[in-house]
C-alpha cells in the first residue's frame, strides 16, 4: 500500500511537463525538420548523385545475368560469359565505391545537422523566462536537448538520401519489369493492396508507441537528476529503498513500452517479407508456364525474379524508414514544443539600451502573481535612492525575493511598473539592464572549472590582478591562496569540496568583480559563520559606497546600519524606516527582532 502511494504521488506531481503531445502526422513538421539540412544542400545533392550512380550500377546487374544465361551458358559462348562477368564485376565495384562515399557524406551532414539543432535548442532554452524552469524538472529539459535530438540521427544520417535511392530503385525496377513482361509485373503486385491495409494499422500503433517511449525515458532522466541532487536528503531520511522501488517502477514501465513498441515495429518487416514471398511464388508459377510455352526465355525469368527480389527490398527499407520517421516525429514534437515556447519576459522590438545606471529604483503600485489568483505582491510602492542600502525583511513568502526578481526583470509585473532611474525596466534591452546588476544568492552556484574562471563569470575579460583584488576585498584570498593550485584550483559541479562559507565568498568576489551599479544580496550571508559574516560586513561597508544595494536578510543583526529597512507582510509594505525608527514604532519589525534575539539566547551553545 505504501509503495503504491509513493508511485501515485510521484506519477501525478513529479513530471508535469511529460505528457503525450497528440498531433497528426503532417508534412509541415517534416519540412521544418528537413529545413535544418538546408545549409548542407550541396553535400546532400552530391550524396544523392553518388547514390544515383550506385543505383544505376545495381539495376543493370540482372540484365547482364540474363544475357549471360541466354547468350553465354545456353549456347556455350565463353566469350559472352567472360564479358558479362567483367561487366558484373565493374557494376559491383561502382556500387562498393559509391556506397562508401554516400555513407561518409550522409554521416558528415547528419552529425552537423544534429549539432546545429542541439545548439539552437540550447540557445533558445537559455533565453526562456524563469516560469518555464519553474514548471519543469532539469532532467526533462536534458532529455529533450540530448536524447530527443539524438533520436533524429537515423533520419538525418541515412533517411533522406535513402528515400531518394529507394524511390529511384523502385521506379527503375517497375519500369524494367513492365518492359520485360507486363503480365508478370501485374501478377507480382497482386499482394500490394493487402500490404497497404496491414501496414496502415501498424503505423498508427508504432507512432503512439514511440511517443510513449520518449515520455518514459524523460521520466527516468528526470528522476535520476532529482535523485542524485537530493542524495543527502534521501540518505538522511533513510529512503534509499523507497527511492530504488520507485526507480524500478518507472524503469520497468519504460521497458514494457520499449518492448511493446519494438514488437509492433518489428512486425513491419515480416509483413513485407510475407507478402513479398507470396508475390514471388505467384511469379515463379506464372513465369515457369511462360518459359514452358516459349513466350519468354529462362534468362529473362531469372532476371525478372531477381528484380522482384530487389523490388521488395526498398519497400521493406521504406517501411523501416517510416518507423524511424515516426520515432523522429515523436521526438521532434517534443523538441519543437520547446522551440515554439516564447519567453514570457519578452524584449520589445523598440527596446532601448539601458544607459549607465545611477541607482534610483521605484515600485509604483506593483501587483504580481506567479500563478493566477495567488498574488505575491499587492500594491507595493517603494522608492530607493541612488547609493542607498535598503534591507527587505519579513516572514517567508512575504514578497522579499519577488521584489528582487522584478528589479532584475526575471518576471514582469502583473500591473503597475518598476523603474530604474525613471526608465521602465520593460522598455530596455535585458542584457543592458542585467549587466549593471549583480546578485548574490543564498544557494551559491559554482560551475565546473577553476576558481578564477568562476569569479570571472560575469566579466570574462577581467585580469588576474582584478580577480585577486576582488577576492582580497571580501576576504576570499586567504583560503584560495592556501590551496595547492591557488586560483587555478579546479572545483567540481556546484563547488563540492568547498565549504558553504567559501562558496559564498567566491560568489561575493564574482559579483563585485562585475562592478555593478546595483548590488542585490538575497540571503547572501545565511550560510556563513559569524566570523566570516563579520568580515563580509566590514568589506561591504567600503565596497557598497556609491552603489545602490538591496539586502534580503533573515539575520536582522546584519542590517542594523541599512539606510532604510522595508518590512514585507503578505505581499505588502507593512513598515519602512531605519532600525531605530522601526524599533521605536513597536510594530512587526520589533517583534521580529525580539523573537530572533530570544531564539538566539535560548539556543544551546555549540
């Protein structure tokens, strides 16, 4: 019962964006996919020409075999037989060379198309708004950028050129078969209507099956990403077995759908082979009677049967290609869903470049909702003067971080407006705004690379001396220079191996190196010890001079010297003033301060 409850909860809430995208197959989407091959059209055309040469070489082989039988073996003419053997060897050599060149060209084009598509998808995702990432797991996004793009490999590396090649083969074979004997040709195609009827139903099931497979694979990747990042919590609450059971559940679900889809897809080949075998039997029976009556020669019958065997090959390959196309369509639907998602925070076509910021910030009757009907800010009016340090305090969920998000324009206001130096942030180019603002979060994120690279992240052209100066300013130089490789020390993903305090100091240095006009500290000292916090406070007193600073803090002792303290309560500005003014007022702020000091006094030492 407990395991079922775990499965039910996770199935409903962990993967909200993994749903079947029900769209009919249409050529518009296929044309959109093939459009990625346009930059390489010359290489594709060359591959098609090479394939054409190889196709012609293979199509004339039965004609040489027929002549060898009728004019060489039957009459005992060794010269004709030798000449036909030479021609056959030349045809097979041409086929071998052209096949190698074609495969090399198609692989070259296919890999570059996949690279282009993956780059475009990643670039697009980078510019999507925060609400896009609020609604999706990191794992499901990774699946679309990596797995779904990789699922298109067969289509781009072999599919397109093979379609031309197989269509040419079919056209040539049909023309030759009709020229040899129209009656035999028509007899061999009696089974085609049955093949069409059987394959139509299979295609519908194949398409749905591969769509479901992509969804299940996305769920596995999403869970793995979540499980690895949350491993400490899993082990702390001794949930390893429950986690493993749930993974077994989604893994087995993926296996079932993969088996089901593969089974249906694999039916296509036998259907073609069976109908082809029936058609071949009809041709042997009818053709033998024609040879007996002297209406065709034995060589022509052998050539016709050879062509008939070749006739079913491209049909079978086209059927398998259609399966590949269905898999590709299932993945491309998911890729294009992301591609067609537009940022909710969009840059206006007539947006201006933000001039050098002086630091005046205004909130004018601002309302904001993350979700409709659940307001996070309610009529906020706020004025921050240039160079001021303003602290935002209040209970969790009161709207402090929302104010920070709106200043950086990570979200757009529902109503009202936010201005910097009198300019509405919606009227300026996003990069010109955000380059002049630095933000330090409580959950410090460091990228894989050296410490110096992480500090330079916001300003890649900074010199090594500027990096060192920023570190000295926040006191990060002491522990960095004590490391064996100093600033060239390589840190792993998210900075594991460094303490919380060390990661936070690096993030301070990164923000300060960017030389922002507005500096935002969102719970930035919550993860550092008291000694480190005191050192940061001393550094900030000097470094914040001339800059506008917005400080979100739970440790109220760190904001006593702020020029203005704004108390947020349920999305509204409840109080504002200096520390002394708010303490004298005896309102919410004083209650928060007294409650925090009482907690610190009652907390056991150590």
